C-alpha cells in the first residue's frame, strides 16, 4: 500500500482531503508534500456551498507529509482535531494504517 500526502480539513465529521500518492508528490527538502490549503478550499467551495461562506483558516485543518530519509509520515494538525476518532479517519484517508507515522499538533500554522 502506498501512503498519500497533502492538505486536509475536518468539516461536519468528515476529512476533506487533497491527497496524492507519495510517488506523485512534490519534493521539498527531505520531504514529499502536496497542495495548498487555500487553493484546495477554493475548489471545495465550488462543490460545497457552505464552504464559500467561511475562510479556510477558520476550519480545523492539517497536512500529511512524508520524510523519505526516515521512511516516516507526519500528520500535522490542529489540536482540536487530535483525537483517536479523527486520527483514524485521517489514517484511512491517506492509506497510513500499515505505515510509520507521527502526529504533531504543535505547529502554529494549523491552529485556528
């Protein structure tokens, strides 16, 4: 199974993700990453009417990246969504169940 990377939002009990397999991701230093929260939110707004009424940075969000030197995924996310239920949704969405990953809710970029 190949893991995915990319930005995500948590809205109405669902993970809304723009993930790609790591082989299709962009190289950024020793990481593989993908996408932009604001661009993804603009695309979501076209499909989900309720999204265009709010700014993307007011919705709990995060990002999954992959460090290819360590063979490890990193889940960066808002503290409000760092719980077992939501982490399991993220792990499922990004195909991380059988892979090595770390959860980090300390990055100020993902705080509301």
